[in-house]
C-alpha cells in the first residue's frame, strides 16, 4: 500500500496531492509540468515534502510533523528513468550487479537468473551499454533495479525515449513484472494507452493538483 499526502512549493507551482492505493500499479498521469516527477522524487526520498506524510506498506518514510525523513538508501525503492543511466564502461553483468552490491545484499544466483530470463537479457551479459538498443538498455536498467529487491519500483516515463515499436516490445515485460514478480510500481506517463494497460489505480495530475483519480476508465481515449 502506498499513501501519499504532501504539499511542496516548486518555484511558481504549488504541489498539493493526496492519494492512497494498494493497486499493484499506480499510474501518475498528466501533462508536462504537472508535478509527476516531483512526486516520484519525494517517494524516493530524493526531496522532502514541505508538509505531509508518505507511507510505503506499513512504514512511514516521511512525516514532517515529527521531522521524520528516511533517507533514499534506506527506503528499498527501485527507480527507472526515461534514459537508462547505465555505467558506460561497465558491461551488462556489472551494471546489473550494481543495485545488489549498493544495497549490500548477498549474491542470489537463482534470483539473478530469474530476472535475466524474465527480461530476456541473458545473452547481453558481456556487452557494454553502447552496444545495446534503447529497448535493451531499458530492460537492463529495469533488471538492475529489480536485483536490488525493491519493495516498490518507481518508473518515471521509462518508455518516453522509445519509438512505438520499441514501446510495444517492452510493455509485455512490465506486465510480466506486475503479474509474475508482483513488484508494486508507481508508473509515470503522459500516454493514456500505456497507463491503461498497466495501472489499476490512476492519479490524474494538473498544475500540481489531482484533477481526478480512480480506475483506468477515467483516462482519456
Ligand atoms: N526544485 C525545483 N525548484 C523550482 N521548480 C521546480 C523544481 N522542481 C520542479 N520544479 C517545477 O515544478 C513543475 C513540475 O515539475 P515536474 O518535473 O514534477 O513535472 P512533470 O509532471 O514530471 O513533467 P514532465 O512530464 O515534463 O517530466 C515544473 O514547472 C518544474 O519547473
């Protein structure tokens, strides 16, 4: 369960949002500048709300009333961005292992193999990021996040830099993640079709506020 009730002044924009859901995928949907990434950054712990609370499952990670702010590396959250942000001089295996090592988790070869199979990236292990397609890079970035065994995965426009064909190639992997790995996700997008396909609960944002929230039926056609 994710429960967010925060306000934050961002330059001219006052972000003021409250939503909670135990849907496997929560979609944050809205136009550019609506405040989607700012919410994701607060859930990740990369920025602090001016006021409010954030709860992930049973743990409160932010509560401004008592000065509580759990730092990002203690939140057990995975983050996937629009650009994969892989280390260019390390091969795929080394990139994949990074999340696990940063979180000081013991090697888990069975989990490693399962994630590689789930994302079909086993054959890419020895390549460097520059030798991968955009879609392959995103699958590796997703694998790296998953291998850190996050309790929540934040996806900020993960398909935003890809063309339609690549998007269609990757969406089924996100569905497998949701249906087979059961990793809860917050999925940011301004594409209604993508959001409809993945999200059980949709939060529609406009100018830093919630314009509507509910099932995918609230999305525009
Ligand atoms: N640290 C900051 N200081 C001042 N203004 C900020 C800060 N961070 C974000 N903003 C502003 O807040 C607004 C919301 O930005 P945000 O990146 O959250 O929107 P978004 O919905 O994710 O947009 P996009 O789809 O373009 O990524 C923007 O107008 C942005 O310029």
